[in-house]
């Protein structure tokens, strides 16, 4: 992920994230943040829905509502 450096083989991060909320579309991969005890840890998911004021992020079998900003924020209470 961005800021995480290169892998052992010297490869750059294999993921391409969309950090521009103005261009978010379903299927984009995003890096998102979670509040509370998980704050500061990077998470990644795919946009399942894009709305004017929020997004829905799919991560594994779960879906989370997040803010619509460059790195969406998901409330810790949504995490199972």
C-alpha cells in the first residue's frame, strides 16, 4: 500500500487505489480507514455502491458504509 515501501522482491504495491472521490465508481478499489481501536490501520475494499454523500465498501463477505472522501472512513461499530 502507499507508504508501505516495496516488497521483498523489490516490487511496487500490486494494488491500484482510487483516491479521488469525485471519480468514484462501482468496482473501484479503495483504501479505507476505521475509527476507534482500529484507527491507523489501512484496510482495502471494493466500492459496491457510490452515493452523493457516502459509499458502500465490500471487503470479503462484508459490506460497510463509509464516508465519501479520498480514504473513506467506516465507523468501528459497523465492523463485525
